[in-house]
C-alpha cells in the first residue's frame, strides 16, 4: 500500500467491479443512441457563474457543495456538479440550436463533483449518464426521455424502481403558487434556518425530511392545484403518453428537485433497496435555463441517471449482469521458440475478435496453467518444442481438461469453432 488513499468520499473503479460500471454506462447510452441523441463531452470544470446562475443561487449544490477554485490567471472555476448547464452552454456556444433541427438531442457520460457529506450511495465524486433535448416544447419529448430511462433500467434487469412524477408549473402559475405557499409556511412553527428558506426557496421546504416539519405540511397548498390551464393540459398529455407506453408512475405532488431550473414536468426514479440515498436518477423540463445563462428562449427537457447508485441497485436486487468474458483463450508457451509462435497466434486471435491473453514473464507450465485457470478462459493453447517440431499446438478445454493437437496453421479456426 502507498502512503496515499483515495480522497474522502471517493472510491476507485478497478477490476473486477469496474466491468459492471462500464456495462451500466453502455446500457443507459444504448436506448439514447437509438433515439437520435448525439454524444457530447464538455470540460470537467466551468466558470463558476454558469452554475450559480443556472443551477440557482439558493440551492445546496451552489451554496454548499461546489468545488470552486481560482486559477493562477484569476479565473473563478468550479468542478461541474451536474451536466445540464454545461451541455446547454456547449450547444449554445456551437449554435447547434440555429442549425434548424430542433430539438437538439445530446447525451453525455462522465464524472461530477459535489462536496456532500459522504455516506452509502452519496459520494463527492460520482458518475452520471445524462440526456438533454434542447429547444422543443412537446409532451411527447418529455415522455420519450422518461421511456428511454425506463428502457435502460429494464435492459439491465432492474425491477424494483419507481417513477415519481410531478409538474412544477411555468412562469405564469408558479409565482402565484409560490406566494400562496409562502403565506402558508409563514404560519407554521419552524426553526430559523427553515424560515429563511421560506423567503429564498419555499418549495424546498416541502422536501424537508423531518417528521415535525412533514406533520405541519399536511394542509399545504400543492402546485398541482395551482397549475394554469396550459401546464395542466401539458402534464395530462405526458401522463397519457407514459401510460400508453406501459410506463407506470406515481404522482408525487411534493416532488421538488434540488436544482432551481425546473419548470413543468419533473421526475425522479427511486429504488427501494438503497436506504436514504434512494434516487437513482432524475430530471425534468427546464424551459427558462437558456435565458438564465444568456441564451435565447429554448424550452428543453432532460435527465441524468446516477451510475454508482444504479450499480448499487443492481447489487441490492442480486442482478448478475451478462458481462463479456475478459479472457476466452490463454496461451502458454514452453520455451523460446514457442513464445514467438504463440505470441503470433495471440495477436492473430485478438485481431479475429477473440479475447486472448498470454503467459508473460517466462512462467513454468504449472504456474502458467494456474494463471490460465484464474483468467477465466475456456481454452488454453499450449506449445513446447516437440509440438512445434510436429507443426502443432495443443488446444486444451479448461473445463473438461480434454486436450488435442491441432495444426499450428489452423489454430485460429480451431479455437473459433471450439468457442462456438
Ligand atoms: P440530480 O438529481 O442532481 O440531477 O442527479 C441525478 C442523479 O445523479 C441522482 O439521481 C443520483 O443518482 C446521482 N447523484 C447525484 N448526486 C450524487 C452523489 N453525491 N453521489 C452519488 N450519486 C449522485 C441532475 O444532476 C440534473 N442535471 C439532471 C437533469 C438533466 N435534469 C435535466 N437534465
């Protein structure tokens, strides 16, 4: 062990566990690719103002959880705590919205950073795969994104997740609701901190986990009773499209997300096997974000799914992912000449698409066969001087122990047919 450890709240992805993370990322991306989303990659850091304006000055993410730094050149930067503001910034900067094909559909995958109190499922460095559909207001687009997330979870074999759905209204009806909620909250018996929250971000009070607060919220006005006609119709259409696609959801009038940019459709995927950090993914519509960061009006919708928590959820359900074999064939040379011949075969097999490894470091037969077994390979190719003199290599089935000689020139064909 070295003197150093991974920083608090972080962990390393290393084999064999890392394979599941890769598989989860790929499984989330696959439905997006099939639905016309193009891949986007943005820097790991941005100007701090992008997030303070975009995610919101009153959110925990901006006030408490951002890793900020001042560069030697005096720039104020932040490690990205989320992807939406960055991806929208990138789309605007590249003028993708002017290319005439709206919505601009993008997906992304990467590391995000939040200075949170670490606990099971909550890390300071974590990984998301996300999708954003920029520049269109259409209930079918909201439904599309939700369906794609559900399909991704299902393709992984995840079952015990639930979809919570809400509408947060728009710039017409939300301010009216906000004022009504503030009035109600001011009449309650709340601590100093929570009272302050009533002024800056009253909707977040609905999300307070404490029972003493929840009890008092019983008669609180709910957004769904204050939606304007346009928002109500929009939400109804989203719900109908989801139902028609066989996606079940729970209406959660108290669902408030931890980012300020949301309007109308908001949703969260929760998994009941995860304890308190139960949100495996979330998202919604953010019709005002583009203008908040200095762009034109571009109604948009998106989500991000947490890769770490999805892996934890799969583990909680005992789902075994169907991962590709790391090594299918393991080559064991006995002697210098066999090294050259088998190394050549290894390269050929790999080029033919067979996952192949080689006993490096001049191991003896016994040690090399141990490594072959540990590698998980189904077949071993073994060759010594006598085999080479006869122009053959030994093909050994590592499960049954059966072994037969095959002409060296036909080894690749023989391996491929033995693998089936
Ligand atoms: P979010 O709900 O903040 O949304 O994060 C999405 C997911 O990332 C969460 O559901 C969770 O699975 C994972 N996640 C968040 N924080 C942590 C953490 N500290 N440790 C482990 N996993 C975590 C967003 O980030 C929005 N940008 C989603 C979005 C996209 N909305 C519209 N477009």
